[in-house]
C-alpha cells in the first residue's frame, strides 16, 4: 500500500535556479539565454569569457529585456582561458565584474581564489575581497576549487587555499564538480560554511582528477541530498546548473541535458526526501 503523507504540502524555498552560460559552451551567450528561457530556468549566470557579448553590459541588457530573464550572477574572468579578458590586473577584473552586476541587478559575483603565481593578488586577497564587499550590496562569493593530482601527489595551484572553508570569506560558492575532484565531503563542507553558503554550482562528478561537470545524478556527488538539505533550511541564494555539454552532438542533445539537470534540481530542491516525511502512526 503506498505510503500516505501527513502535514502540509512542502513549499519550495525562495532560491532561484539559473543556467550558467558556461553550460552551453561553445555556443554563444545569446544562445544560452535562448535555451534558458525556452527550458524554464529562472535566470542566468554570465560566465565572462572571450565572447564579446559576455563582456558588454549593454548587450547583456538587451538579452535580459528580450528574453525576460534576469542575470542572477556574474562569474568574473578568473580562468586560465580568460586571463586576458578585461586586462591582466585581477583587482580591475573584480571591479568591472561588480560594475556589471550592479548595472544589471545581479546579486552575486563569483570569483576563484588566486593562482599561486599571482603573489601580490593572493597576499591581499582575503582582506581585499572583504573591502570590496563592504562597498556594495553585491556579494563576492569565493568558489571552492581543488588540488591538482598526479602520480599520487597533490599540489595546490591556488592561494591562500583551494578550499574557502577555513578562510574568513563572508560569502562562498559551493561547486559539486569541484568537491568531486578534491574528494571533499560536500555535505560536510556545506555544514561548515553555514550561512556563508549563498551560491551553488550544481553538477556531478565521478571522483576523478578531471573537472567533469556532469549532469546531476550521473556521478557520485550528493547532489540530491545537498538540494534537500538546502530546501529544508530555507536556502534563499541561487542554484546554478553548471554542466559540461561540449560533447553534445546536436543542439537537441545539449538541451536534453540542460532540461534533465533543471528537472533534477527542481525535484530535489522543492521537497524533502520521502524518508524524512512521517507516515501514519502504526495501528494498535
């Protein structure tokens, strides 16, 4: 006999589900907006990269207005691929990312910790992020990264650390593909971050040394469990689907992966696990 549920129906928390424009690479930023709107995402996260549209707030404003989708985050150009986007000075990049976020009403700028060779930037990063955060309502959410592994050794390419847990950041982004690479306990990390966790990059991984960004549910990360934990706690940040669709053989296959990721997110974020919902009292 099916289990009956007691109590009021679960309510969806206030957080919105966004599509990272990185999820549609190598297609354009404009294509990401089109797909996000058609599939029913609540907004987009802009990955600032070599696509000129991703760097231009006026072009982005036109996409927002045309598709009726807000920009919920701006990912500053901190990747190796984007080292020359918006110049070479890392602080100038963050100032510009903040300006774009303020102009377009995005609440969050996602930023990676510095590379080790960026010594001056790394030395002042924690205090600098705190100072920049005090000058705006935009949140600078520092993302967890991962060590590099080879021949049984681990080397961190980031400073002060690849993990933001032990550093005094006001706001943090938790990326589950990155927890897969670092072999971190994503649930424990979320618990340690507490209210500092304001932004999630939802993806999956199989624990390899490669940053896989699989569709949630196709790897070993606790994607469903984390979503249920956040829902139970009334998480009101942003959940961003950030998956790798570069191997998609067609637009239809890419959209199928994006639709599956969105459906997974809404299913597990809207309601707690049935295992936590009490059933009827046993009959005497």
